[in-house]
C-alpha cells in the first residue's frame, strides 16, 4: 500500500530519494504500457480470427494487434532500462540531464500521438473513395484508439514526471 503512494507523493528531500521515485514512476509507467499492450494483443488477437476478413472490425483488430506488438516491445525495453534501486549514485547534473531527456521524449511522443489520431481521421475520411473502404475505416479507428490512449498515457506520465524537475532545481540553488 505504501509503495502505491510513492507514485503520487513527493519523495523526501534527498537526491537519491528523488532519483529513486523518478525511476519508480517510469517503471510503473512501462508496466501500464505493457499491460495495455498485452490486453490489446489478447482481445484483438482473438477478434482478428473471429471477424469477417472483409469487415471494418477485422482491420481494427488487425491494426491493434500489430500496434501493440510495438507497444509491448517498447514496454519491455523500458522495463529493462529502468533501475530504481540503482540510481543513488547519480549527481545532480546527471539527474537533471536524465530528467530533461525523458521529458523531451515524452513531449515528442505527445505530438506524435496527436498525429496518429489525425492520421486516423484522414484515413477514415478517405475511406468512401477507396477500393477497400473497410480497411481504411478499421485502420483509422485503430489509430484513434491507440493514438488516443498513448496521448493520454504520455501526457499523464509527463505531468507526473515533470514535478521532479522542480525538486531537482531546488538542489541547484
């Protein structure tokens, strides 16, 4: 129960505690992304086999499955990279650089996520004139779902993670 609150409460004032909490947040974030990916792989993997191959739903689930193979790989890679119990040695400069690097990645991801949603709208708009409209409709719907989830996920992770930038800045004073 106590570790659950580490996600929401600021850590004690030491640099090692802040670094530990930052890494723990990223670890939990990768766990959420991995859970989302596995859920999508299970559900969409099932429905790809149980929908008409000429239907919008078939293409929605086909794209979801493909999309979430990538999400699962990103989550696995992220979980392998984080080490909450191995960041006590970081200097203030290293901590701030690490903070800025992840914040930049998250901001780029937020822009990309919005682009995925827009791309989904574009695909769905093109569907009426396409040779296989159900394909563009399904792919577009999947982009809405996946891009929307990732936009919310990356934005929430950024907002939660960004509060540590101020804590690190307080050490520089």
